[in-house]
C-alpha cells in the first residue's frame, strides 16, 4: 500500500535523521547528522531554516518551558544547544563515546527524560557491544547506560500509556520491547517484538492506537506493527533508505519521514531522486499520531 505524498523538501541530506514535530510552532525539525546541520520547516508554510551544529547532531528533543534551546545528543555527549546563537552547554559526555562509538537515534519519553542510543561506527575497531546501548539523560543532566548489547541502537518509542518501550538493533534486524517504569526511568527485561529480514529497522514512532511505525533502511518502506508485533501495514516509499518518521500537522494526521543518500550509487540516486529529502505523507485514513513529549530539567 502507498500513501499520498504531499511534499518533498530537498536539502540533499547525507543522513537525514531524528525528525521531531513542534506542535507549539507548527514546525518540523530534523538533523543531517553527517553534514552537521539542523533544519526547521514550517507547515504548511514551507519556510525552511538551516542551522549549523558544532558536532554531528544525532538526535534531539524540545525542552519544557524553554523554547530557545533543545536537548541534544551530539556525537560525543549530551548538551543544551541554542540553534539561533550556536551556544552549547555540555551536560554529560559518557566515557564510552570514544574510538568509533557515537550517540545515535533518540527521543524524549513520556516521563520527561531524554534517551539516546549509541552505535559502533567503526566495526573493525574491536569495540564491544557491552558498552553500546541506550543512554538515559535524567532530569538532572546526568546520563547512564541502559540496555547494553546493541550494535546500532535505534527506533526508540513508547506505547500511548507509557508503560512499554520499543527499540531496535539495526544490523541484527531485530525490534525489541520492554516494560517501562516511568518512576525511575528503567527498562524491564528485553523481549522480542519483530524481526526484519529485508532491510534494517531504523527510526520509529507509535500512533494513537499503539501501533509501531518503523522506517526500514534498505527496504523502501514504513512498516506498521500491531502492539502484538504483527505487520498491519506496509507503506511503500520512493527511496531505498528511509530513516525516521514522526506524526505532525495540526491534527497529527501527517507523517514526516527523513531519508538518506549515504552509501548510494549514482545509478540508485538517479532512480530514486527523492533520496535525501524530507518526505511529507498523508497518513492512511483513521490513523493519527500522539503529541510529542518535552525534556524536563531540574531547575
């Protein structure tokens, strides 16, 4: 099944990622990790703004009570970043983020904590997955490693009631789920949720009915999974490397999808010219998203 494409926004992204909807300003934000750029687009006005970032910005979230800064997962650690001024206030730089390991996909959870996965960027560096997983940036600005053992942590999202969390290990093709304790920000035991055989699960989001939407890197599609892990829908996309979806628009009935050109041949790029663009889709009838969450800092 396909969905109507309303717009594609051409930024020539190498690795578009981390797309987030800001309901207060009716804007969609995303990062091009490798180009060290952050983008903001008004909807439906289509006014595009680009900001340079001091390091590769891997994921980010908005902050409760602070519209001037974002909470940022840069390649070497966590910071508060002002896109308009370029000011950076570092919060925590985990010691494991060295020698070919960096932060990756992330999202603010329903309890106001910010989470970001890490990944082994240089597989030949002899790094152990024991030090690679998801980091929880708590409200005090300190990070701790949770769920180690993942080579490329991705696809972080929560059930509508916040009691379950979903995440993936892209090279393994596995999506997992765990119980989530919003009181202390802890994952329960990891459980299998779904396996992807023709592509890798990348960024993900849940809809208002609790279904998980995963961007399938190398698979030309978004796949929607029921809360039980069964495929309920495949949405074909005109790109081989979709990276991350988010619901947005005034009624949360649009899907914004980032894409990548990284590693694609000239022939593939010619055959899929929407690669590297932000794709804006009309969600299937009856499907809507959930409002996003904001990072809550201790004052």
